[in-house]
C-alpha cells in the first residue's frame, strides 16, 4: 500500500510539474534546463537593474529599447540584491554563450560570462513577457506592468555555429529588411548570418576598385547588360528594372547592428560559377576571349563561370578579398564553389595552358587548383575559407580549418565528418527554407528538395548518423538557407522562413534528448506565433 502511495505521489508531482512547465516554459529554443517555480515577478516603472559587468550593457540596452517603446519607461540603475531589481552578474565559471536566469517573486538574477550569454538570458527573459514586448512600433497605450512566471533556467548551446543564410542576389532585400532578419535570428539565439551577396542574377556588394560590379551587375531588366535568367521566378516582370546593392557604409552599419546581437556576419562571394553578374561587368578580366566553351548552369544561365586559367582572375579576386576584409571582421569568408556547370573551361586556351604548366589532369583538378589559390589569397589576408561541399570533395590541399557547408543531403555531411573535415550541416531536404512547405501549386517555393514542412525540418538531428568521436572535431553547426529565386517579396521570404526558423533554432541550440515535437508545437504555435505577429512578420500558421 505504502509503495502505491509513493508511486501515486511521485506521479502527481510529475504531472503537476509537467503541467507547470507546460504553461510557463514558452521559450524558443528550449533551454537546457527549465524549472518552473510557483510565483511570478512583476516588472514596473519602479524596477531597477544592477550590473557588475560591462559585457552586460549591450543586453540591458536591448531590453531598455523595447521597454521604452512598449512600457514608456526604462529601468533605472540600482543596487544588487534589492527587491524589484534585475541583477546582471558576471560568473567566470560559465562557458561562452552560457547563462543562468532566475526569476523569483522579488528579483531576477542573470549570470553569464560573455556578451552573448547576457544577450541570450535577456531574450529568454523577454520571451517570458507578453509577446507585445517584441513590437517595434511605439505603443499608444503603454503597458505599465509586465508579469513573468518564476523559474530557474540553466542554458548553453548545442552547437557553436547556428546559422541562417539569406540570398540577397537573386532578389534584392533592403537594408531595413536585412536588419530585421538578423534581429529575428538573434531573438532565437542564432549567431551566424550567412549573407549571399553575389550570384548570376546580381552583384550586391559595393567594391570601390571595381565599380562596374554594381553599376552593371546589380541591375537586371530593360536596357541593362545583365540578362534575365531563364526561370520566370527569378526574372520578375519583363518590363521592370530589378536593382539594388549595399554600399560599404551600409554594410558596416549592418555588421555593427549584428554584433550588438551577438551575430557574426559571414559574407559569401560565390565563385567561380554563379558569377554571371561579375563576368558581365568585367568580361576582359574574368573571361578568356578565346574560350569557345558554351554551357549553361543548372539554373539555365549561360557562360556564368570565371576563368580559372587567367592571371587577371586572381588579381581581381585578391582585390575583392582585400575590400571584403575591411568590411567584415569575421574570421571566415565564404567563397561559394557550388555547381560549376559541366562544360565550363572545356575550350578555354587559358585553362588548357594552366593544365599544362600545373600538370592538371582534368577539370576537377582545375577547380581544386582554383580553390587552393583562393585559400592562399585568404591566408595572406588573415581569413579562412567557408565553401559549399563541392570544394572539398577531392581537394586535399586546403587548410585544415576550412569549413564546408554540406547541402546536397545529410549523407554529404556524414561523409565529411567521417573524414574529420570541419562541416556545417545544411541538408536541403530539411533546412532549405526556399522549398515549399507542402506540395501545391498555390504555395511559394521550390520543389526540388521538398516539400519540407515545419515538422520535417524539426525532425532533423545533425549528428544522428555520426559517431561521437567523429562529431567532436567536425560538426561546427547547422544552417538554414533561404534562397530567393522564389521569394520576390519580403512577405514571401518571411512566410518561407517562419515558423521553420523556430525548428532550426531548436536543432541548433537545444540538446537532442530534450527535443520533442509536441512540446515544440505548443511553444511554436502558441507564444512563438504571437511574437511573430506582434512584429508583423508574415508566416505560415499551420505545422503542415
Ligand atoms: C542550389 S545550394 C543552389 C542555389 C539555389 C538553390 C535553390 C547551392 C549551394 N546552390 O544556387 O538557389 O539550390 O534551392
């Protein structure tokens, strides 16, 4: 009888705590440990904050900006440990990005050991508040007090790199949109903004030394030199000019904005293929005049590849790298390397000569030569290489810290991990958010790797088929990709991204054993959606 009573009591405790967590843990991505407590904290215009860590100031400011808009006041500075205070305390024992957050009835205590840790504690805290706190429109009727459920959180990320790619080449997105995109990533503890800046359909980064890259390469439409691509989705209306690029000042502004949110910016200059915009702007530097090769890319763009046999190619690209390093402090630059079309370089006398002098046997070896040279250029400018998986499938000469992004399927990443190569997992079947959610002619998005609904995305476990030993040195993180051929407007881009970015953030941040679709669904389709709505982010609102 006694045994039954104990079991019954234990079950009751479990149920009560499950239920309590059910209603109070609304955080995305799910924290490593969340213990609900039975009270709440009320934030009001008498709430103070105390900080013993300059590293916390950035996070405090983030909260203050939102409070000012929605509550009409800011927290005043005060003393540690006093009731109605938020304490930001440095804890040297916590790892990079880790934090603890304790909300009790009379105070809130945040501990971290890095700018990122304080920031993540703050966004978790804000997710416990009414979703309206996320709105960027000043409230006409400021909300005076904010209730937060008491809880105790210990949190740290699963992966070091938690990335999201935005393709601003196929379709241009404004500076304001790019900032919003980064802010929303940061709200969900993603920390690597992969900025696809160049492609066949547009060159979007100002390069002072080569002004034609943007004068010619950032415009398509009537009266321009850059031809429209074959696919209508990338083409837009025939009679309309599609143009836009980011000035160097705008880029610096975006990088600084991202840094305040603990987001690093990884610029991508996609070479040698996917470069129609660049070769249209500077054919004399980037194409062999005697090249008789005629080929089209998988996206049906003709002759879009920079010639690997020309000396001027490497001079040009080194100058680009030089300018890129002045804009992006991040230690890595992404150099593309995907989808070199069959037939490219096959009739280029310059490449033929290169093959003789360097004793290269085939086009694959030419590609490897090209990236080995690019790796040397990056090394000279104190940068390391990220590239699409194709770049390291055969090349053994690249530096060990080169990171590849495995996109063609999970198998590609598994293979790289087994070779102990550094890899970011971005399998198209799960994490390409340019794919349709469900197969339907009414849905935006590509179909080639999908459909991928939010639950499909959520089901991905990057290390499922890899031994712990191989995971260690190899898996750097996970990445979602939002290509924009099928996203001609911000609203469509947002619809494709959300709620799938919720799934990504949880794959990237939360321990696999803590992840569970039903619990995720409750948070994502409950408070998660309300947070999106308070920011007027368009999104899909069913899990299918
Ligand atoms: C493949 S993924 C591409 C992109 C397209 C995308 C469309 C990769 C490295 N290349 O150029 O935009 O598919 O889903």
